[in-house]
C-alpha cells in the first residue's frame, strides 16, 4: 500500500482552527492547547527567519562543537522570540532550547493562569538546518515540541521556504498544513530495504563523520538511494509524508528529533534506536514498520555508534 500524501482536502477554515480542540480535554496540560502555542510561536519565528533575504549570508556569531557547527544571529533571535511567546502564555513551564539551554519556569508566574509548574517542558530548535539557511538552501525549519511529564505530546515543524507546517498530537495522527489546506500524513509501508530511499545526516565532529562515511559506504549498495537533506526535523517529517522511506542519524540532539519524532510516529512510522533501544542522542531511526526491522538489523551489524568507543579509547 502506498503511504503517500492524501489528496489535499480544503477545510474551509484556518489550518490552525482545524487542529484545535480535537480531544475536548480542558486541563492545564491539554496537548491541543500546547500545540496551539507551539504553532503560533513556530509560525512567527519562521516569518522572522524567512524575512532575511539579504544578498549576504547572515553573520556567524559563534561556532560550537567544531568550526563547521555554526550559530548565526538569526538562530538566537528566533529562539528569543519563541521563548518569549511560550513564557507569555505559560510562565511556569521549563524550556530547553538549543541556544539558551534549559531554563526553569517561574513557579510564581504560573499562579495567574492556574498552570502547574514542573509538568510541561518545551523543546526548541529555533533553526534546524542552519547550514542550509546560511547557503540559501530551502530545507531548514523551526522545531518546537511540548513534553508533559517527560513525554512529547505535541510537536510542530515549520518549514517556511516550502510553505509547509507539520504538526502532531500524541494519539491523534500527524498533519501537513499548507495555507488553508491540511492533509493527514502516512509513512510508506511494505517497502523492502533494497527499494528504500533512506535519509541520513552527519555530525559536526570529524571522527564521527569518518565512521558515518564508512556506514554510508556499506549501506549504499543495498538501498534505492541515500539523501542528506540537512535538517533532521525536516527529514523526520519527510518520513511522515512518505517522501523518504526511512531516516537514521547518529548523534542528534534532543531538539533535533523531539517534534519530528512524534510527527513520524503519529504518521505510522516506527521510531527508535537500534537493537530494541528507544531513540536517543546516540541513534535515532524512523521507518515504516517492516522496513525499520530490516534497517535495524543491517545497521546494528555495522555498529554505527562505534565512534563513541573510539573516542573513549583515545581519551584513555
Ligand atoms: C543539524 C541538522 C542536520 C543534522 C545535524 C544537526 P542544526 O542541526 O539537523 O541535518 O545532520 O546533526 O546538528 O545544527 O542545523 O540545528
Ligand atoms: Ca538542529
Ligand atoms: Ca539549530
């Protein structure tokens, strides 16, 4: 069965209105309400990022794990905007942002709206695909997820240059919004590894990349082809939309996959790590159910997480 995009269905109401209130739950941690906040913040941040159309590249203000792991002023401005919008609605919630790290909510600030501090945490990648953004390529995104008691319940990936917004609420499926239209997402199913279009990405550390290159060289002869899109959040949404059959990456950060992982899972994909583990900063894999097993078996044999052992040996 093909899991490609369903025909675009006109809803006659705003895409945002179309995803609100489907559970009917009204508690302080209502996933629909959290999604609404994430959606508004991601959309505003996406507009801010897209407003830069200069002839020159945005300035690199810092490098992180390696000279190629860059932060631009726009990454920071986007995260500041998102955090302020979240705090305006829910001052008591914690926020984990790529640029600002983890900040606790203000316990006093939550009294006004009755929100209970401590249960909700927001996971924010203000600009996923910074290198694409720097080079004027289109695959970059704003990614926001909301956790309740440590579980992601709502996620948004906003992809401004494609005019697309991907959303999911746990247990309610995932959706692609394009203007006023929205379509339910379904990953592909029944695809054999040899026919699979597989997305992946590479870390910024050269030692890790060497191992990732070895894994690529071993996998490439056994799949339809490989794609390296440049934004893990977009890649996971591409699995959800059937634009990729599978995705895996070693060494992502939580903010890279928190929202996209929920979107892929809600579209029917299996999301996890290798050999029965859950997805993590060590390894994240997403694929249709049968394909996941084949990819898992193939990758496990290659031991793609072995660069950790190598650096442990190196560091003594
Ligand atoms: C990166 C992107 C890329 C992935 C890297 C991530 P950033 O995030 O998601 O596709 O391969 O591992 O670090 O740095 O652009 O936010
Ligand atoms: Ca990222
Ligand atoms: Ca980022």
